[in-house]
């Protein structure tokens, strides 16, 4: 499915959560798609099942997954989840922009960075 960067220093469950969220938002995983079982994905990624369970739980709290007892976890992409994620990301961008400005990066340099990054997509 995907690979993890064990040297990144960040928690593994965050990498799993973020990658699965990216797959859902991009449409790679569609609404009502069944997610791999916790044990199956843990085995594929060679991580503890608790790591996958935590990632799934957070995605469920964010509104990207829902669980059915005895059936598993399924994709549940909602507009509310997207809106909440957008607002969270906007807040994170504001913090980063303030930090860049405090470090002496000009508005023009920041604008150019944004333009270049959006052009790459």
C-alpha cells in the first residue's frame, strides 16, 4: 500500500494516518471502500497492530472512517471532515507564515514559494 519512514522521528501512527487521509481526500480510496484489517495492514507495514488501530481511531474521529462491528473499517468522506481539515491546515499555514516572516523571509519570497509549489501540482 505505502512505505513508512522509520527515520523521520515522528510517530509511525501519524505517518499511517496522514497517508490514509491523503488517499481518501485524493479519491484513491472511495467512500464505503473497506479498509484493510488492522492486523493485515500492520503485517504489511511491519508495525504493531496498536499503531494501525490508533491511526484508524483518529481518522474515525476526524470523520474519514467509520467502523461496523464485525465487518471492519470503511471510508466515510464527509464535507464536514474536509471543512474541519481545511480550517486546521489554514491555521497551521498561518503559524508557518508568521515564523517565516519572523526569520526574515519576505512576502515576495513566500508568494513565489507558494506559486512554485502549486505549479508543481
